[in-house]
């Protein structure tokens, strides 16, 4: 299968990795670290890779990041964009190489249980798994609950195999499991009862259920057969579930993010004639440049500055009506707002329409918990990642909205740190409440002894 332009640039053999890593200037104030949401110690592991100390490099990464093999493939690498060299250090590829060298051995030393408190993590995506791992490394008893039969969230279920083969997130989850993190898969339904966790003895709860619901375009014809939500389609492809034949079919993908690119390239690989429709220009398209270029190289057609107005057909899709757009003043996102050009409507034939216009949280389930939510249905948290209910924390896309994997990991890491502080403070307060009673009892006993 075709590689992207960026993936072709640097080889993955030991000599190439050492050579590229050795170009790093080892800046005093590394802009790459500053650009990384996790503040990963890039400077150190790149130095170690350049010196051929590959195991040490991986250990440096694992101190902060549980997903080196995954991030080495799908992270949008803001660190590379921030590199001061014109020909930036291929940081993501170095990370991928370091992880891949040690896929057959254990990544972590064992952890002995040191703390009695139990913590429930709801959701097994990157935020939840990061928090679970970090809390387990602190010695807590951690159980991860998820509605899916497999762990990993979108990493394991929605990212196409050509970008992220299943064995890599599976390895990373297995390593977290070996630390002593327990997994209860397929145990959550649409009801999310926080009280049940507390009643079972959990002292803190982290919610990291992501944003797995697809947004609708809210245009006529969305009820016709042949309409898919992109995440549902990608999950069905990844899990080898039954799908209609795409061979020779005309597929319209609506959207401009990475999910849209994944859907477009996946349908193209299934034999479809794919056109991606996006309402803004190339400059505003939020997908990674690598993915856009990869889609172009594979033969995906692009219809830029157009937007669907209707989906046409009798019972199932036959055409999509589009309108041409022009860019106006910037909107709240900072990008120029797309404005319809009156009278510019036209139609194109379609057998399937894939909607990839955004992801939302499962707000109905969240509202039943009593948590305070934003107008967009996301969980509100304070600076310590705690929700409106004491002892309940949240992290990842369910807090921030759809973001990158490294941002979800950073959120999970921050939540784990805050949960640790919260539990230690709660324990200290409990000890303080009991402590004054002990001297009083001793005084009472001594007094009785002298009578």
C-alpha cells in the first residue's frame, strides 16, 4: 500500500535512525518539548537513540507515555513542526523505531501493591489507560470498565490498519494489564451509575469515555439508506463486521479532519470511487498534512469549498446536492467562515455518503450521572480535572472535545496526578480526625488509674 510523503523520507534501519537522531542540536530550551502537550522528554530519548542506546530511549519515553508504538504512527507530531532545524528531526519515526525494537519483551518492572484505595476508570481510550497506568505505578488498585469487548478505545477500534495495525495498541494494553490494572470489558451499558462504583468501595472515579457519537449535518435526506457515520464505518471495517460492497461504488465523504481522511482512504481501498467534500479551503483543512497527501496519492478526489445541502434518492442515496462556498471573516475557531454562494448549487451521483463532520460525547448517559456539562454536552472540570461531584474526575475528549491522542494522554496524566493528591489528602484528613481522640483516651485511662 502507498506510503505518505513524510513516511518515505527517513529509513527505519538502525543506521538511519542513529544518523537522524544525531542531527539534534540538544537545545537548552527545546521547542519540541514545549510544543508537546505531554511535555515528553524528547531531547533525552533522541540523544539516547543517536548514541544507539535504544532500550534506554524507550525507557525514557515510557516514564511519561504508555503508547510509544501507537504515537510513533498516528501522533500529529507538533514537536517536529516546532523543531528549529529546517529539515526537522523525525521525532515520531524515532519513537516508533524505539518501541518496535522491544515488542517481544516486557516494558515495565512489576509493581507491588502499596496502597489500599481502589480507583475506577471508566473508558479504555488513551486518557483512561494513561490514568490507569500512572495510578497503578503509584500503587493504587485500578480497574478499567468499558462497554466495548476490547480495550484501547478509538486506537484499537477506529484507526485503519494501514495507519495503526492492531498488534501495536494491543501490546501497549497488555503491558498495562501486566502492571496489575484490571479490565472489565463489555460491562457498561447506556446507564452510567457513579453511586454503584462508590458503593463497591472505589474511592475515586475517572471518566474518559471519549466522543464516540457522530455529528449530523441536519440536511434533508439523512434518513436514506446508504448513509454512514464515519466512526461507525471505520469500526466495522477494523473489526471485520459485515459491510455492503463498496467495489465500484461512488462514495461521498463529508468533512476535512483525520476521521474524514481515514474514511475516504478506507473506502478507496475497498474499491470505491471516493470524493471528499469540504466546505473550507485547503489551508483551513484540519487533517494532518501527511494524511491529506496520502489521500491524494491514493486517488481520492477532493471537492473543496463545497457543502452538501440535500441528499437525494428514493429509499436510498442516488445523488448529493452541493453548494459552492467562499470564505468570509474568521469565526470562533480562528478560521475563515464558509459562506454559501447563492445560486451555485449542483449535484453529483452517489451510492453512499459518509458523514465525518465531527464527534460528540454520549450526553444522554452523562446527564443521568448528575455531572455538570457544558452546552455542548462535555464534562466540566476544574483545574485539577475534578468534576462537579467530589471524587469524580474526567479527562480526554469527553472534557476537551475531539483532540489528538497526545492531548488525551496529557489529560489522563494530569488527572492521575490529581487523583493521587486527592486520595492522599483524604487519607491524611481521616487520620487527623482520629488522632486527637487517642491522647484523650490515654488521659482518661491514666486518670482512672490514680483514683
